[in-house]
């Protein structure tokens, strides 16, 4: 589906803001935790697909939920959340 160059979607922007906030919060939480980050990195590097998914969901559950919401919105609307939401996500639609 073709959208005008200046098309923006408030829902796409809200999803991007949610993703940005989730990544930032969960990254801070992982850094502040008492978990050994070197060991975590090794687990990620050597994990099979199922274990990788489990690790990602356990550490970044909000981020994964936001990514799921983004995918569902893109499928339902034909939007690209980044292309159609960046103006409202970062500039409140004033750009």
C-alpha cells in the first residue's frame, strides 16, 4: 500500500515510544542487576533457538511485548512503524 510522503500515524509513534522506553528501562535493569554479564553473553552466544528465546523474554519481556505489538499493527494497517511513526515518537508530530 502506498502512503503519502508526509503520512504519519499516532499509533506507530506510540509503539516506537513504548519500544524505546522498554529497551532503555530493561537495559538499565540488566546493567544494575547482580547477574554476571559475561556469563549472560556466553549463554546468548551458545544458545539454541529455544533457549535464546527464553533468555530474551526473561530479560526483555517489555521490549518483546512492544515488538509483538509493532508487528501486529504493521500487519493490520500496512504501515511501517518506523517510517510512519518517527515524527510523532520523537517530535510529537511537529516535524
